[in-house]
C-alpha cells in the first residue's frame, strides 16, 4: 500500500474532489486509511469541500452555457450531477405536494419547483 503525504493527497484531491472511495483508489490506499489521514489533518476536510464546491460551480456554468444555446438534451446529465453534488447548496429533486379537501372529495396538487 502507498504511503500518504499531504502534498500527494492535495494534488489528487483536485483531480478527484467528489469521491473518497475514488480518491483512496487513486492514491493506492484503503478508504479507511484515507479517512484516518483526514482525521489526522482536519484542514483537508475543508479543502475537500472547497474542491467539491469548485466542481459544482463548473457544472452550474456548463448548465448555464447549455441553456443559453438551447441544447436541452444535455441538461439532464448535468442536472443529475448538480443534484448529487449540490445537496448542501439546497438543490433537490423533491416534488412538493399537498392535499386540499373540498366537499366530498380530495384534490391532490403537485408543485414541481423550477
């Protein structure tokens, strides 16, 4: 197994900011070893979050560029990536619904956030 050092982890983290599993694989270490290394150097957690946010920014920019040229077929992939990576930014694929009672029946209203 490879030995971890801060420089090596930081370089690889910029290339693989979204997956601890993939990061560990690329570094040639077990995921548990990588988590232990992150515990030893807590500043790495913040740096990883910064790299993840940069990746989300790149995805958002790409979505915006696609929207400007009207190429809607590509947006679903990028939207999926944005939802996966951007949960801490409030992105969600949840659909809000509510039920209204009127007379003898119920009316289900589904609101799809834009």
